[in-house]
């Protein structure tokens, strides 16, 4: 069956891609393949006197000269609303003024967004080195992308997904929403390495044709371990598997930047995006939330062969990416924006190294697990009596007391497979990391008590 909206050249490229045993039409639900996609008003015309989409022709309802606060980088607190009801000015006095309805509005907030989206699909495609924007899908955060992939591929109450715990929890949440069974092939947790059990995954997908999707998180969350693309390739090539492999790369820029810093070989391939043009049964998801520091705008990305991208575009809700989101993303994807991202990532990597060194010197912490290839550290809390084994009780106590009594919040991952006694600590600023170490030292040395 032909995929609606896919041009002839793209269809030919799909047929020429590996693996030879894979046919996308056998993976996508028949009702999705036959879906007549919704045609948005802006698909045809983006300018002129627009009386086609039932928009408000008088403009937006925001008060004139409303402002968006800009907090200084060291603060995570939002500025309070001002007395006149508009958003307030942040502590550093910076603000963005939103014109009133009668003024020229550069974002055309009263209009549905132009599908061109400030050129961000093209910019992201160029940044990641895929052939063109036909290989790129934009979603409302990676979570929309992950859910959409399950919806287009898997029949509820019939098909299954495979995950490799410990891993990102949304794969299972989306599966529950979509009424899909979850098959688990754990990572190799021995020694805290959290590597991919390639043989185990291949045995599982060869034995069960109901598995339509395999989710691999790289670098992993909560493990921080990079899964080399070379480990993904044997799963893509498995002749028994007729489904799709999804590699979730939310933290990939931290591994990429390690190459520029000389912390890994410059010619090492770390991102599975390098294989997207080669394999038609591969989807790679990324986000602007982590390295770009744009979690609030909710922009996720999928890279895949054009046939999969076209199906996702046919199925998604219309206008899923807002004009403010696209505009902010376009600024981040300029040369200056990308350079700023890379400098920030390098700073976070140096801060991560310093945090690890400080954690290793603390009395009462155990092993630091995982590969430490992202912007967080997974560290064990040891029992108070012998200081010889990881303790879930100590991890819970430290987590709760720091958050509720000192206002410093980490994540308790002690219940995850292979993560006994572990707290996951996001790498903060230099001062934030030092504060974390001070609080940990006090609690661990005094067996869960503050000195004052």
C-alpha cells in the first residue's frame, strides 16, 4: 500500500535502504496506512488576507506591553506576576515585550503557525547531518514522539514493545496508555556497566513476532551509559525481526561534546543518527530540552527514513508545534546558539567531573555507576553501620531530608534494577554542586542528622 504524501523519490530511497527483510507496510497499523491526513489551512497559503481558518482577525488578547521574564542563568525561580497582571520583570531587569493586538506582532499569535516553522526542520537536519528535512519530524517534546511511534505501529491488546531496564519510564507509560504488553531484557548491570544485552534482545525479538518496537536509551537514563551504534546494528540486521528499533538520544550532545574535548576518540561514532539514511527500520529521537537548555518549550525530534516521517506527519495533531516554540528553537539553532550550547555542555562536563571527584571523597558514598556520559551522576549511598553495602533506606532518607529541610532536590532511583541505594544527581552550577556535597557530607557523616 502506498504511503499518502510520500513522493516517488523518497519511496525509492526507502526501498533501497537496509535491511532487505524489512517492509514498513507490515509494521504500521493498516488504519494508519489508509489514513487520509488532515490538511491544515496553512498547508496551502501562509500570507495575504487570511479568512480561511476561523482565526481571530482582531489579534491576540494579551494586554499591551505584556512582558516575558528572563531569569538570570543561576536562578531557576520564575519571576512573580506584577501588580498590573502582566508577567513581571526578572531580578536582572530583562524582559521581552509582547506587542498589543493593535501593533505589529512578529509571531502572528492570532494565526495558526506556518508549517515552515521558521526553518527549524531544515536547521536541525543540517545540524545532525541527515540528508534533508524529509528525514526529520518535530514533536511536542520527545514524549509525543515516543507515544506517536507506539500508536502508529502497535495494535492495542495485541502487539508488544521491548525495553531494556533500568531505562526511561515513559516507554512503559505510553505502552500502558496504548494497551501494549512490555517485554523486558535488562541491561547488563554487573559491575554497574549497564551495557546492552544484544544477544538477549535478539533472542527475544526472534522468539516473539508480536514485538513491534525495541526502545534503547543512549546515553541511558538513569544509567548515563552510551550505547554504541555498533551494538544497535545487529538488532537492526536481525532477519527474524520485522519491527522498528527506536534509539532515544536525549543526552547525546554530552557524548558528542566529549569528542571535542578530547575525552573520547575524535572519529568515534556516538549517535545512531549516523545510520538513519542506511536503515529504514530505525528511528532516533532527540530533544532541545537537555543540552540546549530549552525544556520549557517542549520540542522533540525524530530522525528516520522519509516513509516513517511521512506516516508520523500524517498521524500527528495539526499545528503541534507552536509559533513561540518554533521561534525560540530557531534562535537556538543559529550558529551563535549552537556555539553557546556547546560551551555550556563543556562547562557541565567539567562540573560533572568535579562533582564525581568530590563524591568519591565522601565518607558514606559507594560506587558511581554507569558511564557518566550525560549531565547527571548515579551514586550509591552506603548503610550507616558498616559503610560496606548500598542502602535504599539511606538513599530515601538523604533524598527526603535534603529536599524538605534544605531545599536541594535530587532523584531517588534506588528501586530501579541494578541501582540499589542510588541517587541520581543532575550536574548543576559549580556553586550548586558544592552545596550538594556539603549537605551530603553532613548527613552521611552524622548518620542522617544535621549538625545544627
